[in-house]
């Protein structure tokens, strides 16, 4: 399947929680020879159609978003190898709708919102063992900024991840 270039909008956790996720990602990437990446929750994926991501983010009006942790999950999908799963809420749904409107994309509710911890093809038994051993020091995560990232879609390899490029960002204010 040929790859296309897309813009992906991410929610970024606040510094203390971002630091925790970054360290977990760093440790797992080193242990399993996987790519390192910034912790993020993907909100929406849009085609790159000439709209300025900076201008789009300027139109977004929202406060930081707090999401409850549902647990650790894993899948066979490269971008969901091992991840922290969250419960969606009205604030997240509104943000998805607002971004979809501004990017002129079809709104998809953020089903199964998550922050990935590793991108790597690995045996199910390994993922299951990792999921059962990771302990989170928090039950909610506060996301206080949004980034627009240019990337290849679908993301299926280390080089795809390493080619991600942040093109715009915005802090969320109370």
C-alpha cells in the first residue's frame, strides 16, 4: 500500500506525566530496539490539503483536558503495540469535532484514546507480560497542549516514526 503524507493532531500530556511516559518509552525502546518518540494522544488525522496547521490551531479554544486511565492495552497494530488506554469525555469529543471542522475533515470520535509506549512488532506473550507489569503512578492524565505533526500514513516502520515532523503547536489555557 503506498504511503501518503498526512497531518496528525496530538494532545500532549503535562510535564510531570509527559516525563513519566517519555522515560517509559525510552526504556522500552532501548530494551526492544524500537524507535523513541514523543508521548502523545492522537486526536485526528487529516490529509495535507494546504490549510495552515498554525492557523487551524489558532482557531481552537479549549482548556487542558483531563482523561481517566482505563488500563494498559496491546494489539497487533504497529502504532498500538503497547499503550495506556483512556476514557473519552465531552471535552475530548468537542475538541475532535472542532478540529474536524477547522481541518474540513470528517469527524471521527476519538475511539479508544491512548498514549502508546512502544512501536514494535513483537510476540503477543511479550506484550501481555509487559502490560501486566507496568504500574502507572496516576489515575488521570492532564493534556495541556496540541501539536500538528506531518507524517507518513500508514506508519508501519521505525523510519516512518523517525521522520515525524512537528509543524505547529499550541498551549491550552484555563
